[in-house]
C-alpha cells in the first residue's frame, strides 16, 4: 500500500511555482524549441528538475512520468505499474510566454490507470486546486482552503469552457449543436488545466476537448472534477478517460455530469 501525503505535493508545487515566477517576472524570456517543434522555456526545465527530483527523493518506489523528462518509459515497462506520478511542470507554456497568467503546474498520482490525487497550481493567480479520491476537492486562495461542491447550470445558461490556444473546428461544431438543441451556451476561454478548476469550482458547466492532449495535461484536473461529481467521458464511448495507455496521447473527451 502506497501513501502519498497531499501536503508534501502541495509544498513541492509551491516551490516549483516560486521558481517559475522568478523567470516569469524577468523582462525577457528565453524560448527554445523541442524536437516536436513545441515551445520550451527555462521555467519548464527548472520546474521539471525540481518536481521530479523532489518526488523521487520522497517516494523512491513510485515512478515519475513528466512531459519534460529525458527518460521516457515504454509501455512494456509501464503496463506493470500499480502507481506512478504524472507531471506537467508548466502546463500552458504558450500562456506563460504571452504573460496572461493562465498556466499551471500539474502533479497527479495514478493508481491502476486512474488518478487518485491531484494538484493544479496556478502561480500567477496565487491559486491552487487539489483533490484526493474520496476526500473531496479544494481550492486554496489567500491561504484559505475552500471545499468545492457540485454545481448545476444557472438560469438555463450552459457555460462551456474551451481552450484559449487550442480551439478547433470540432469544438465549434459541438457548441453549435448544443445551441441547436435548445441550450443557451456561454463560452469561456481559458488556458492549461485551469479549465478543470473552473468546472470544479462551478464557474463552468462543461469542457469539450477535441484537440489533442497528453495524460499529464489532464490527470490532476481529472481527479478535481471527479470529486465534485463530474465525469471525463470519451466522446466516442460511454466510458471514462483512462491513464497509462499504450499511447500517452488522450482521445477526445467531454467533462460533464
């Protein structure tokens, strides 16, 4: 039986947040390109180094899979894991570069292909969301821990949160279909895993995602919304999004009741 202390994960995310904000507040940002041509900053690298080394020190028996780790585990090794951490040390690098604040640090613990603990830290907003399986979801703002509750759509308006930087035609078609089905849809654009936070705290009702995501983008947010009674459903199957798949790329999904 593995026990991971959520308070330790919160501390790690806060220290990574400090490292990121020191770079964010500099006048100029050093921007690099990865092999897949996506952007990378010094903040991604420093946050990744700190988080992974901290997790490995505290929990040496639990593997760590991170977006920025040099070591990538193949499925033949991963398929035998009962537990592992999924880390995105800086989710929303485009938002970081654009300095709109909508970036997060995502740390999740996976057990048997589903997230059971997650922290989503939004350093620029001084905001943290966290959740543990069976213990509820919380928001920390101004050092106050606020328990999040299940919310229903307000006054017939269906608030849909969509990606600020990865909007696509399929999302537009989906929202149009909701309108045609008689729902009055209000659209909110947001970056990174903040979209899951908005759902969890009741500021949005649905999050359709057709553009590609990776497991580390969604795992921490997934447990947040699960703990307030929402589901992360695959668009083509009536089942929940799973983790530790052969490919770490997620299929399309919708976060809803």
